[in-house]
């Protein structure tokens, strides 16, 4: 069943740090009125980079995750700066966080975090043909590099330190995309 999008009768905004909190006054196709809140991201989006060391080995990073106060294993990630494409941002973040650049950089798709209340989008970027190249980054300490085989994804997803949804989804998507390319 296809629904007509709700009518927005008004939006009020409040500053919420890196986000703008919006309260929407909505009317649905059945006449029901509700107020929804959403966090509207500021900036130009983000990238999650899947750097491939070879045809089956992805390079993950271990870094401090303040939200869960532990070290977390995941993908290279970062914001897209003004004037950058997702591909350029991915290659820059890869150089800053992992010390590699990539000759083959391509956006596979865009992921959302919690689309029912957040506008944030992350571009999933596959990076191949890596070469050593380091740029200064904003990390407070060097990140540990951890190579993992895509063929062992079933074991990786069960590790407690590998819990970030974008990283898990990205590796499954890349694994399937690479299978289709072979």
C-alpha cells in the first residue's frame, strides 16, 4: 500500500549542538494530526570507508568510542568537508586514520542511521588499490589497524568490540557487491 506523505503544517527549530532539533506539525492522509521530532544533521554528510587490502581482506581500525566508553573495532569514518565529494572525503579520512590512500574509490550506496527521527546519511565507500599515504588527522592517538577476511565475517560480527551498525551493514553489502563483480 502506498501512502501520501503527511502534510507539514509547521516546523519549529531548536539548536542541539551538531544537530538541529525540529518539531514537525503533521497531518496524515487519514486526517490524524501529530507532532514528530527529528534531528536534522548539519554539514555535508559522512562517509564509512571499506578499505580492501586485497580481494578478501578489509582493513578495520580500533579506536576509542566515547558513546560506549571502550575501544571499538570498525571502519574508517568521518565527515564530508565543504566542497568535498564523498569519494574525496573517503580518501582523505583513509589517509588520516589508516595511513593509506586508494586509487579506486567508489560510493556503493547511502545508509541512514535512524530514519524515523534523524536525517543523517552516511555514504558507503569502497576503497581499493591501496598505497601508503598519511595525512595528519584529528585523532588523539594513532588508531590500531586490524586486517580481517570477509570470508570470516560470520565470526567478526559476533565479537563484542565490533558492534557499530554501519560497519556491520557495510561489510555485508561490500561482500555481496564483490561477489556480483566476480
